[in-house]
C-alpha cells in the first residue's frame, strides 16, 4: 500500500505539490506535520491523504482560530 498526498487550492481546484510516497499512514502524517506551513505559503489550502486510490481524509492547511486568552474574563 502506498500513501500519498493530493493538493488543492483555495477554490478546491487540484494543484501541484511535492510528490512523496510513504509506506505507512504514520509516515505520511509526520511528513505533512513538518511541511504544511511551506505548502500553505505556496498556495495549497487543502490536502487529502490517499491510500492508493482511496481517500482516507482531507484537511485544511489554514491555522485554526485561537480564542483570545487575554480577554477571557479570568483574573
């Protein structure tokens, strides 16, 4: 089984990215954890993890919104 990533732009259109093939899901996820910032800077908005031709899942590369801890109302 081969694990790869597919890349999509901000409007959902397929886009190019590094061609990497991984032997396990864990290896693929570790790699994306190390490179997602560079991919996002290059215009990749969403990635999809593929096992051969089957999509395992997809996720956004946009950072999650963080609550403003300075205005949390706690003392």
